[in-house]
């Protein structure tokens, strides 16, 4: 028996080498995530930019009361440390009304109570709403699993950037029903709600309050003229859009390119929806999929933007162990952006191992 196994061993090794050499089959954009990572398919970053003093990346801009979504299999601990006791797990302890473990686990809702606290290179948040309250780590963009929590609509909370180059005297359209306030803040008195089909005239502005750009506008609702303050957007969703946008049917309804991006700029993949982003041979979701890029993958922009399928696409060169050039969409005002700019000279470090 031993002699037989000895003879078969070279054949087994040869078979394994052949299997490893097989090409990776790209999957469609519509495939569900998360999915198994095929050898060579997903590029992991080789450089990241944590804080030099703490070792942590900038924490999500969360505040007490914010709702977050925690991926299956993440431990909730009794203290902000990986050595803390596990008080709950979002897969093992996630049960239905009958007490049975949910066979097809989904993200678990939780509410921020306190934090963040940086410890062991991870940002920790105190939460409630799970089976047992405790502390959960964000994860890290350089871990293979990326971030373990998502917090939609928080990335630009402290930013006051504009998607469109609006000007005083311009008439703009609305994508949704939007409130007019008597002051540039959501806590101010609401004068009226303008239906989405009504155009509004920009009279003054903008003013930046709490990370939101506000314009003083005029709108007519049910025969009555209202003047007041209107938010340009909120939670990464554009509320006001120019009237001269290109055609949706032609696939050229693109917002102005994301203002922080430019050719020659160095950036990284940055998303919070737990969905790796596609790098394609040419602009368009029907083009050949080269790689899926996880959160934190660094790149340099080499071309673009090109408007295809109502999205701006940039040609990037990925800075990773497997260097490759392809096209990736920047995102959009409606769903958020997943390309961020970095300063490559500010920090350098080696990747730590990831552990939930």
C-alpha cells in the first residue's frame, strides 16, 4: 500500500499544478456578493495609509443613534479588543423566532451607542440592538474581507462638496420632493415641500452647514411662490440637478466627474456597501471583467473620464502584487462614490493580518 501511494504522489502533484494553472473565469456584474475569491481574481493591496500614531484608518463618521449593518460571522465583544470575551456572533447567535440558527444569514442591524476607540489597529464601536450589546470592530480596508460593517450615507457627512456646478440665477430640476426651509438647516421651519416635477430658481448661495450645501431658491407650489433654503443633496443622493443633463436613454446621463479625481492622481477603492468593484477591459458593465477590487486597493488614474451607461469611467493602473490596467466606474451621486484620493507620501506600512 505504501509503495502504491509513493507511485501516485507525483501524479497527484502534477494534477494539482495543472488545476492551479487553469484560467480564472470572470463572473458577471450581477452575481451576488459575497462570493468565493478565485485564485488570481481579487487583487489585494500592498500599501495602505493608516494613522502613523494609532495604526488605525480613519473611523467611519458615525454618531450615537446611527444604524449600522454588520456582516454575518462577526463577533460582538464585551470590550473594544480582540481579546475581549465574545458575547454574541452575528451568524452563530443570529436566530429566528423559533430559536433556530438562520440558515441563510443576512446583515444584522445595530445602533451606535459610543465610540470609536482605536485598539490593535481596529476602530471599535459600542452597539446595541444585537442579541447582546457590546463592541464591534469596523474591520480594515486592507484585510481580505475589507470592512465588516456598513453605514450607508455617512461617508460625506462632514464634507461639503458639490456634484454639479450650480450658479446663482440658474433654474434646476429636482429628483425628489424637496423641502424649503426658512434657514439653511434641516432643523429649521419647513415652508413647503416642492414636488419633484417643479423647477426651482437659485437666488443665492451656497452655504455649507453641517456638511451640506444649501441654496436660497424660489419655487411655485399650487400657485404660491416660496423663497427659502433647499439642500443640494443628502446622504450621497443628489436632490437638485441641472436642466441640461444628457439623455438617460442614450446612456449618457452622467453627472460631472467626481471633483476629487483627475488623471495622474493616486487613489484607492473606497466603498461601504460590502460589494467589491469591477475592473473591466473597457468602459461598460458588459465589457470583459478583469478583476474584482476589494476595499482599499490602491491605483493611479491614467485616463478618462468616459461617460458610458450613465456612469463616469476612469482608466486606472492598479498598484498591487499583480499590476494591471483597466476601467472602473467612479459611482454616482445616487449610489455614492467608491474612488477616493490619497496622499502617497504621507504614510507607508506593511499589511497586518486580518482577524474578526
